[in-house]
């Protein structure tokens, strides 16, 4: 399950006033959820037996197989992570000293359906594998891309200036651009990063 979770993208989700990054992987054998507020990282991994046991405790009127609960949880969580909120489903979370609980309230077969994800602090190795390493790799890739694009823009500006010095003029004035200023671009980019919600 955890190796499959590596291929899942992070998604931004909001519960009340709190914003989190989360990703989840469901299989017929269970699920694994990873969630972070960028200060802490929590996770829960549950197999089909644990799902069946918890479903009996939370949903005494429902008598369905654990795989049905897993399918229902998948159908609730995947739209949430895709930013598609369902009016018949509500999510809430609660911090505690031992971790983070995510409460789900919905319906299944016309009956109320409840679920609690009990997340505990993720081990450092898991945090590194799922969050730190991918972020560093992406940061390095983006830095290389920015350097390549900056070099290309400066070359284009030099090419345009050469055309101008040779007497070339634009046929449409609206196509005129200002020369690329690398320092200004970097300052504006950092200002946008600092003002980002996450």
C-alpha cells in the first residue's frame, strides 16, 4: 500500500479553518492515508480486518462486507481530494496530543454512514520518502528549468535588440515586449511564494 501511495499526488484540502495536504490509497485489502499541515505529518494504515471491526463499532445498523466500506470510503475521499465537495457528506478534523482524527459523515444504502480516520504522527522515514525527497527533487528540477528559461529569454532579448539595431520594426505595436529583468522576476516570484496559502 505504501509503495502505491508514492505514486499518488498530494492535494490541498480544507477542514473548517485549517488547510492540509493529503493523499490516500485504497485497495481491497485496506487503505493508507497521509495528511500534513506542513508543521506535522500524520498517517493511518488499516487493513480490511481493522476496517470491518471499526465499521461495526461506528455503523451498528449497517451489515456489509469490509470491501463495501472501503469502496464507500474511496468514493468519498477521492472527490474530496479532487476538490469536488458532496453536499451529503461532511468532513471535520480534531487535533489531539496523540495525533489527528478525521471524521466523515455520509450515507450508505440509505442509512447514515460514519467513519473516523485515526492518524498518528508519521515516522521520519515516511515523511522523508513522501514529502521531503519529492519536494527537494522538484525544487532542483524547477531551478534548472528556470535557469534554462532565463538564459533563453536573455538570448531572445539580445536577438531582438540586434534586429532593432539593423533597422527592423514591428508590424504590430501590441507585440512589443519589455526586456527581461532577471532580478525583478526573482523578487516578484519570491513575493508570490511568501503570499501563498500554504
